[in-house]
C-alpha cells in the first residue's frame, strides 16, 4: 500500500462514502479532504459538513456547481445532439468529468497527493473519474476502495460501519432498493429487479416524472429560444443554464416526459440494464434538433450526425478531458454560430411535439425555392436533369459491366 | 425530342399521371404502358385499369407489391435502425426503388425504350426514380414530364385535362390541399400552409392516426418476435411482412403513434417542411433497437450506429440500387444473424415504451456478471485498475506536455 | 442568352482563354475584365497584359498569389495529410478555390455581374470554380463557354481564332500534346496516349522531375522544421511558405521524387487517367506525418486519419468554400498546436526516407516507458492483464453464445 | 497460482520460450505442449523438436502454416488496402491471430486447460494473442510469464537458463541487438538505439532488403494478375498465396523496396519506434490499389477508404477474431468480386511504379466518355450545368445568410 499524505474524496455524505472516508483514514493513515458538490441531485449538501466533521475531517469543500455543470458540460454535449446507443442521454457520464476536475483542483489547493471516489469496479464511473484525474494531473495517486478493500458484501460494509461508529440509518437514505444517481440532467436506476431485462420496472421506482397516464389531460405549449446552439429563454423569459434546465425538468416531469428503460453496453465489457428519467433533456434535445433543422447547412448537419455516435461514446467511456474530445468540440461549437431562433413545443403525456420553429436572422429555409406553387424562377427544374444524369453516370457505367 | 417507341409510365390513375399519359402519347407519339402498384397506399388500384383503357392503353400492369415492398425494402432498411437527419423514417424514399425496378422489368418484357414518372423537378423522388432506372438499365430513356412540358401551373394542367377529355373530378380525389404520398410504411404531407415552418399543422391534416389526445385512455401491451433482425410475429401470431406492418399501422394509428413534423434537407439542395405518419414504423424501430440491445455485440452495434446516417442518406438520395448501398447491406445483414428474441412494448397516447426484452438463445446480457450482488468471481474488479491505467497512459503522457 | 454587362475572366493568356475572351465580347456583347495569377505555374504572367490589351480589355488584373496560395490553401490542406483515393495530392483541386475567390473579389471591385473560366464540361475544374463563385457570391452569373459554344473540336477553335485575329502560334505554347495544369504544388498531364490506362507514359512527358534512374547517385539529407503543423525552415533556414515549397520542388525534382500515374474517379462520374509531378508535396507529406508521429496523441491522429478521406473528397469535389470544409478545418487546425519540431529526411532516386524526428518541447514519445530495458517502474506490466481481461470480456460472452 | 494441468505454449525454440517452457513446468507443475509454426520467419522449425524433447515435452506440434497465413490472413487484409497510421503494413499484427487460433485448436485436441506465449507486458502482441484466445475459447486460462515471473532483467533470465540447463548459446541465435519478429509478410526491429527516434538506424540492421543505393541499376518490370482482389499470378505464372508473397519478397528485397522507419502508437498507450521491411507487401499494396482504381465504383472505393483506418486499428489492436472485424470483412470481401485484371509495375531502387493496368472484363474506365477528343455524344457537357447548379444551391442559400 502506497504511502499517502492526504486524499481528496468525492463525498456524498451517504453511508458508502462515509465508510470510505473512515477506511481511507484507517488503511492509509492519511488525512482526508472531503468534497461535496451540488450538481442538482436534489439532496441537501450541507448535512455532509457535519458528517465529515464528525469523522475528523479538517478541510471540507461544499460547493454549488449547478451553473458550471449545465453551462460547461451539459450544453456543449447537447450541441452535438448527443445520444449513446440510440437512446441514452448520458446523464451520469457528463457529471463525472466536473467532479474529477474539482477534485484535482482541490488536491492542488490543499497539497493532497491522492484522490478517491466511491464507484465500484464493475461500472463506468470509476473509469470516468480516473481518466479525468489522470488527464488533469498525471501523477496523482488514485484510491478506488471498492477495488481494494475486502468489504465485498453489503453485510460486511454495514458491519464495518457499525464497528467504526458510522450512523447506519444512512443506508435508508434513499429509501430505494435501486442503485441510483442523480444530477440536474437525470436520475438513474440500476440493480435488483432491473437485473432481469425481461421484466417491466414497477411504477413506484420512478421519482422525477409522473407516468404518461397520470400526466395532465391538457397539453402545454412551450417556446424555447436558442443562441449559438444553447437554450437561453423559455416562453420569453431569459434563464441561466441551470435555471433553464431545472424549469424543463419540472415541465417534463409534470407531463410524463423523459423516462427510458434500456440495456446498454458498458465500457468495461458487459451489458447492463438501466432506467433513466431525463425530463428536461428529452425536451431540450428535441428542440435543439428542430432549431438546427432550419439553421444548419445540410452537410454540416450530416457531418455532425456521422460523428455524433463517436462523440457520445467518448463521453460515455470517460474521455471528456481527452484531446480528441476537445478537438471534436471545436468542430461542434464552430457549427453552432448560426443556431439561433425559437422552437415551439407541445408537451403532452410523454410526448414532446415540435409544432413550429423559426430563425428570423439565420433560417436557411427558403420558401420561395421550396414552394409547390409558382416560384417565379427561383429554381430551374431543368437543372435537375443534369444533376441526375451526372450522379447516375457511374451507376450506368457499372451497370454495363453487370457490376 | 428524342424518338420513342414505347414508354412505361408509373401510373396512379389520378389526374396528374392521367395528364402525363395523354401528354406522352401526344408529344412523343409513342405507345404507353401503364404500371400501377399496390404498395399499401390505401387506395384501390383496379380503377386505374379503366382509366388507362379509356386513354387507349393496350398494355396495363396492375400489381400487388405489398409483400415484396416490406420484405425486400422496408425490413432490410430497418435492420440498420435507419433514420434520416435524426427523425425521418424514409417512408417515401424506400418505395421508389421498387417502382423503378418493376418499371424497368416491364420495359424489358414489353420492349419499351423509355420510362416515365410523375415526380416534379424540385423534389427527391425524380432522383430516386431515375437513379434506379439508370442503375438497372443504363441505356433506358427517361421522360420526366414536369421538367419538360410547359404546364407550369395547376390551371394549365387543368386546362390541358379538359381539352383532352381527362375527367377533372379526379383532382378532388384526395380531398386534401396537401401534396401527399402513401405506402405501407407511411403517409406524407407537404405544401400549402406547411410551407411556413413556424406554423403548426391543423389536426384535420392527419389521416392515419388519431392525435395522442384522442387515443384510448388505456395502454395496450404488444409482444413482438424477431428472427434474424426481422419482426415475424405479434402477440404470438406469425405474420407475413406486409401483414405485420399493416397490423402495426392499425395499432399505432389507434394509439396516436408515429406523427412527425420536420424540416428536412433535400438532395437537390433546398430545405423542405414535411409532416409524416409512420405508426407501424415507429413501433418497429423502437422494438428493433430493443432486441438488438441484448443480442448485438457492443462494437458491432457501434459500427452500425456510426454508419447508419450514411446509409440513411444513400436511401434518401435515391442510391438504393448503387453498389455502395448493396455493399453496406451485406455488412448490416451479416450483423443480424443472432438478432432473435422478443420485445414487449406498451403503446399509449403517442408513446412506444419498451418494458421487456429477452432472447433465450442469443442474449449477450449476462446477469451473473452485471449484478450488483455477489458475482461469485464472474468478474474480477481488480482487472479494472489495469484497464484504466493503460487507457489513461496516453492521457498522462500528454498531460505532462500540457497538451 | 442572359444580358451581361461585365464579366471577369480567369485568363491565362493562352490560346483557349484568348478565344474565350473574344467569344465573350462577341456573344455577350459585354465588357471583359481579365484576371491572370501567378500561382507558381512556371510561366510568365506579364505577357498576358499585352494580349489582353490587344483584345481591347480595359481592366487587367495580374497578380502574384504564390504566398497566399501556399499559406492559406496548400498548408492548411497538408495539416490533414490529405490524399485523394490513397494517392493523389490534389494539386489542381487546391488552386481553384483561390482563383474563384479573387475573381469574385475583382467582380465586386469592378462592378462585374458575371465570371467566366476556361474549364471544360467534362472535368472537375468547372465544378471547383463554380461552387467557389456561388459560395462567395450567390447571385453571380457564371459563363462556362465550353458548355455553351459550338466550338466542339480543336479545328473549330483554331478556325475561330484565325477568323478573329487571335495569334494561333499560342497553341504551340506548351509544346506538349497533353492537357496540362501547373501551380506551385504540382503539374498534371491528361489526355492523348494517357487515355489508355494500360500504357506507360513516355519519359519525355515529365517536366518537373528527372526520372529516378537519372537522379544523382548520392543521397541528400534534408532537415525540415515545423511550427504548428506547417513547415517553416529547411536545413535551418527560415523560409516563407511559397519559398519553402519552391525549394522542396527543386530538391524533389532533382532526386526524381513525386511522380504519380493513376486512374482517379471524377466528381462528374467518370474515371480518368492522370499523371502528376508533386516533388515538394511528396516530401512535405512524408515529413508532416513524421512530425505528427511524435507530437500527436494517438486518438487525435486516428480521428484525423478517419476523416481525411472525406476532407480530401470535399477539396477534390470543389467544396473548399463550403461550411462543412470550414468546420472540419477548425478541428484539423486545433490538432496542430503542438505539432512542432524537426524531421530529417534522406532524398534518393525517388525515395523520401525519414531517418529522424524530434520535438524537444512537445514530443509525446517517452523512452522511459517504451524501453525494452529496465524502466524503473515507469510502466507496470501487470496493468496489461486487467486491460486485456476487460477488453476481452465482451468477446468471451459472445463466444459462449457461439456468436 | 491457479492449478493448471496442461498448457499449450507458442514455442519458437529460442532462449526466451525455452526458459518459459521450463518455468511453466516448474512453477505450474503442469505438462507443456509445444507449438512451433513456420509462418515464413525464415528459420528452420524442426530444431525446435529436439529442444522440446530435451525439456521433456511429450506432445510437440510443428507445422507449416505459410499458405494458410497468406491465404486467410494476409490477403483478406490487403483487400482493404490496410495501413495503420498511414504507414505500417501490420506485418506482426496479422500473424498473431493465426498462432492464437492454432493454440486453441491444439488445446482442444490435447485436452489442455491453458495457453501461454512469450510476449512481454508492454507490447501489443500480448493483447493480440490473448484477445484471440478468449474470443475462440472463452474459458481458457492464459499464462503470460513476462507479466508473472520475477525474471525482470536479461541477466536474471540468463541466470535462470544456466541454472536449469537451457543452452545459452541460443541467445546468440539472432546475432542482432534488436528485438525482432519475422513472418512471410515482414521483419521488424525494435529496441536499443532505435529507442531514440531522432537517430537513423544503421545500415547493418536491415536483413531482408538491400538499400536502394545498393539495388540494381536497371529497373525490372513485373506483371501481377488479380482475381477477386487477390494476387494470383506473377509474369503470367500462377502461384499459391505463399509462393506469390515469397516471390514478391525476393523481388522487393533485391530492389531495395519496403523499408520503413516510424513511430507508432501502441494499443497499450505508449509511442514506440519500429523499423520494418515489407518488400512484398509494399509491392502488393501498390498493385492492389491500381487494379481497384479501374474496377471499383467510386463510392465503393471511398467507403472502403473511409473505413480502412478503423479496420487497420482493429487488426493492430488484436481484434481479428472480433465480431466487428468479421462484419467489416463481409463488406470488404463483397467489394472485391470484380477486382480482376492485371497491373504492370516497375521496380527500381526502392520505387514501386505503376505503369499500366487493365481489366478486360471488369474495367469501369470508359475512354469513350473520358476522352478529350470528340466523344460522339457519350457525355453531354450541358448536364454539368445542372449538376453544379443544384450542388451549389445550399451554398448559395447559406451565402445569402452570411453563413
């Protein structure tokens, strides 16, 4: 076991990270700095202070990172219409790079030589945390307790907690049998009955949204305004990034929007079943595609679509801080300069329906050309003959050779 | 004007293609063979026979191509989870190659030296028809009346019809102010008020589906079975490809599923606004992704996702019969060998919700590995440390160089 | 024929563009502005002035664009290691966008309402010129004489020249039976005996390089320095972009480097046989890949390689001024920030051999890790076990299913 | 240490694998089956029998796999014009999957429960061997001695050999200070002075080729015939796959062809400098591209080029036996059906110059269309106007918006 002086722990204040805190102190005989962030998970972060103090922590960081999270992570990702494996909006994946970055910054501020997290050895989150740590501070030492200790069952963990005076009522905190993760973009559920992909999840599992069945019987219209690819106002009211996403979450949750039940492929090699609620994200994605549909050039849009799955996999796999993700982001951001305008949506029982979009300054939709009526010469139909003939030329030559 | 002996016309029996028929006879002084296909557009095809006869046609082809359409065109396309520009399910695009193929076959049977269609010079369909013609018969002569004649307005067309004794009541056929196209996969609407993308379409436009608001208040569960990537049974009942898609259309239409309102980029260079109803297709796509989620290897799935937008653009642009589309199809079809199993869906007011999936023989989901519980050594968490360290190595080296 | 007031003609001073000049004046009854650029084609541009004057041209533009050509077109393209269809270095393609841009600028300066060029209707250059014109000035009128006039054979052209007093000795200008194009990046040959791809070109065709057989018997070493992906010095001497490429051309030509004989696929649909000499470009490409090999992160390099063929096709097809090319360039340029250092090359009888490369400030090559000797713990071989195990996990699960 | 009964060792007969053999017997107390393959490395394989016997091995496999190697591994890879990172022809990478496959087959035949190899923990080969093992037999146990034992230096290895009676003169076998690997496709050099990428390798290192300087002063012409993408004859003489590649190696080596000196990115995360001789491969690659240039459709060729770097990385990284590589191979092989014909090459002092190519039955080169002379209407230049106008339409619309 490497000699460590001080470690910065991503500390939620829950049972698991409290046990980790104690275990770090005991096993490594090192000082622990706790870092607790509000990224919109919907739980108070201040109680973590008392818990950390109680366990003898001297340096306690508690921060509200919601605006940074949405502005610098969620929004850049949505500029690419990012979806992993056709469905998953990457709610967990996109939060880890921010946590990793702040842990490394705090390590530098406090002179710590290690960082630690509570992710297990089976999941993607360990990879996302640690690739972030290493990319930002290549010589940092990483402690992943779940891969190191011998607390291999829930019972052993509880026993350890009791032995070391860690309040066990914490385990009831979530009141949920599922392994959950939440931030401003989503809440996720894994484990237990979900481990059988043939089985429908119980209605009681979902926390952020009503079911479509229980959503209001009347639809609600919503206007969203975009500037350079980011949503900036709802129904004419300017909102901060986090404020806007929070509002969308409320609206989506109310209308039964954003539930997802899927089997995904983890970076560490196995398939895993997860359920997600992303009410605001689903609305935002649909609206962003709609504003792009009138403001992006066709080939720019297609290039983005062609690269999107790869960009999504980079984020899913934990490569947010990699040079290739940053390189792709340059291209994506460059594409968004003219993505300005508004989109009108209708929210109703799980549906997000685009009913209108316009961009007075930047629309590339030209009705004088597209019209079925007389276009007064805006488009010469005769041009199509040559267009087709030359596009067909190679096909005709090949056909003569029975290709 | 090139000397033509005989032309095979894609003939719907409606006003436009009736005028074209007459115009071909008069302008080219050629014999015309009519070809009318039932591809599930929901209109009788037999009436076209009388109309053709009345206009002096001697060789009249009327065929039911519904099974071939779904089996050899729709299903292969769905194996790739094909969506154009993130949303459009290519309902019109996928029907044209079949029409083109039959026209060329009929031209060979009847000794015709030309083919003709009723698509305008502004749209994608002219390209899809003609690239098909040329790829299958490189020396065929193509007549595209809308690009050749001087009937540049609706009035002139009607006037021509009246002058030549073509029953004008046909123009009321659709009873719709929109330019429409239908087949077993979808019905589309373009033109008129839709030419302003800021405006919501009227409820009365939609023909195949009720609105989500008017859909039943009770959800309906549906089991779909897949064999080698194609849907083969619903609720335990084996169905032919066309029978299955027809059933899905009824179910989807009943539950308000499959409406789409978008602005798309045409191959000929302009943006165009279209509304689509694809009730069965939307259900099928969601189910296909779900069965793939447990039966496809991760990297196979990602490779498919990476190439899908390109494959979709090929079909949208009319390259179904191109060597590159056929080459991609080889890869796509090869990926589907193990895509067997069933998916359970819940249909409710516009929503298609996957609630279960299993593949007893071919599932790659291994709960003994993925479990949050004790996995009895199926997975060694320690392996993750090395996995992360080596994946991070290049990031660490770069970080030292302030990359 | 559209009424034109003034047209800006890309004017080489040779026979063809002289005939075009006269034809424009006569057919369109318009004023013609000539534009002649030195882009390194190796011919004097000043003589074009007298010829234009003789034909009554009042506004004559003669410009040396060599530095702009290399700095803003050739170098950005080489940052991507751009090669079309595995072999062609795009020498002709990359010059057209610059000519198009200057023609449009001159049209604005002189109040011209049209532009014209001397490219035929079969080649790629018409596309490259005209896509440039339209992208930079969407309402410009384009006159492509070869597609419009009835001078469909060489005899008719000569006859027209004689009739209109255009000095026919010009036709002997090149002294070559080939259709040729030259600029600082390359010289190309097409037509005549080359139209049979089975036949070897005659040695006498080549103009810029000696054959490898006739090159010096002693190799020559060359050091090239790079800053942000661009070559900036040779053998320790700083050079301007054009100066550097000129020097490389001399060196390459001397050592028999850069000949290429291929069959390529034109954008307009046919295959075409071309021979090229790109002596400096071949050296530069090899050196650029070598400096990237030690300064680029692996995944950045792979992303560039994955997109390169698409970027090359954009340039080949004439889309330099398109939004998608500009978007890709953002990404490519962003990748080059650390591409600094030097490469040592050995030039010998057609070979460009990389014999050394270093980047004192930015090398990502870490011999302490890569060494076969004792690495003092820089790399833990045990990490590889976990790395392999997790990368193999999905393969093992699939294998159990006989995937 | 897991209990092993019998292990199949990839055994070269050299010092390293002899020590491994002994170490396996001693450490695992298991029986060892040796497997020695002739894949064209240029050394006798029979002497391995005596060495294995001397160390008490009862089951000894010695096999000539040269034909299988070229036919089922090298040739399929060359159908894709496969090159890693722009330069490396994957000589080592492509041999490992074959060795892995035979080891697994032998394990099944002999009832062995483990396999073992002599690759170190720093390189790519361990990954290639082990991914192959796991993909073909998911439950096999893998022993990688270099990652397990404490023989961490050359001295310790020699000491162990002496202690255990393993003839140490073997270490002189190669007479080379480099780490080398050879098979019918190439020979590679790594380590020692090569660990400084700034330094030119000594001439004495190269073994398979003369330097261009020492190559004959007279060029040699070579005709190569292709069937379905594979080379089948040289100068009119049909040859087996291995026979053909052997002949090309002799020819290439004689003419100084195929040397390569590069820095590559290993899958395990570091950059590494390697030198390679691939005389036959370089000739074959150039010829294959040439025959494709006249027989492949443009878009098929471009699709292959777009995917090639990814396919190359799969092979480099050891994923030959993965479902995604097999899926890509289906597409690549499908593209080769018409790749028939011949290519004429000129070999001279390091140069492979294509001087002619033809495919009487399958050429898509149509000189009646491409000609600069009168084409008798084969191509209508007027078509180009419409082709350009419609391709420009989106650019013009965007330009009006100052995109």
